[in-house]
């Protein structure tokens, strides 16, 4: 799969081949400007590749998006400030689509808020929520669609280290309970190792997959996982790949 800009034909992604097994947790990591977010937009159907195609459960990505089979969580929660948490979480189901509509509506939103640990905050406005809580609402909003796949574009990047760590644990609990397929874009090496079954490492100029690394660490992932000697080995390997990939892109 490839993606090039129309202005000057700058190649953003080249020869990108990614297969995400159903129910798995896959992270995409790479230096700034390597096309991680562009890749996620293609998977979500928001952009079309200039060569090749992206499919979700056998359907072209744009069709899967129209059928509400793709949930997306962006870097910012982008909650509507005048809507309470439950109303924000139900927003996409209100828009409609096969998986939306009145049948699920606020019932699904409340169910997902409970899943992400915000049942008691359902009637709060965004101004009454912390940054981590806002992102939980955004995750609930995406899950309320009951999507086949959850795409996450650095959703915890703006959070402090402790909150981010807690959110990592929470997301893994949500993933284990829902059995959704998750693709997470992140800059965090440790985060990618801790969360993932597989890590796609990207290089720059043009954006491409340097390696698909299988993470063979036991689940559930806990604090003990970080103490596992293999955890540090994966970190060192990824750091080396990212440094060499960035240097190659600049040469």
C-alpha cells in the first residue's frame, strides 16, 4: 500500500503491508513524520491510498467505516462541552448507521462508560472531568458503536506519566473484556512493548515498515511484566531500530 500527496507527488507511505489478526493488539511506532497517523487514517477510511487498499474484516476500509465497524480514538478527546459524558458517549450512535440508531443509543453509552470505569461520571460535563477521564469518554464513544476494530492515534500522549500508565492498564482490561482488535499509534517504546501482541516499526523518507516484531510476553500484563528481562530486550531492539531508521531517512 502507498500514499502520496497530490502536491508534488511526495511519497508519504511506500510498500506498507500490514496484517492485523482479529482480536489482537497491535502497536505502530516510529519517529515523527514517518506516516503513522496517515496509516491510521487510511485504515479508518478517512484517506484512500494512492496504490493498494486497506480492508477491515474483508471490506474496503471506507465501507467498513460507513457501516460503523471502525471505532477511532484521536489524540484529543474532542468532547462537546455542552453535552454530559453519557451524551458525548452516545453521539456516534445518534448519528445512525447499521450499528448505531436508537436501539443502542444511551443504553450502549452507559454500558461503555461503566466498562471504562466512569459509571459515576455519566452525568458530568467535560469541564468537570480530568484529561484521563475525557479520554475514557472518547474510548466509550468509539466502543458504543460495537466496532470490529478500534484505531487509536496516540490517545494518551497529552497525559502525565502516572495517568498514562493507569490508562494503559485500563485499556488492556477493556481489550481483554471486549476482545476487540486494537491498533494503537504511539511514540512510547515501553508503552508499545507493554501493550502489544505485535509492534510495527516504521522508518522515514518514505514511511515504511522496518519490522513487525512479535511480543512474546505472558498475559495479563502487570507490573511484573516490566521486570521481565525480555521486556528490556524488546525495548533495546526497538530503540536500535528506530535510531537506524531515522538516520537512514536523513541520509
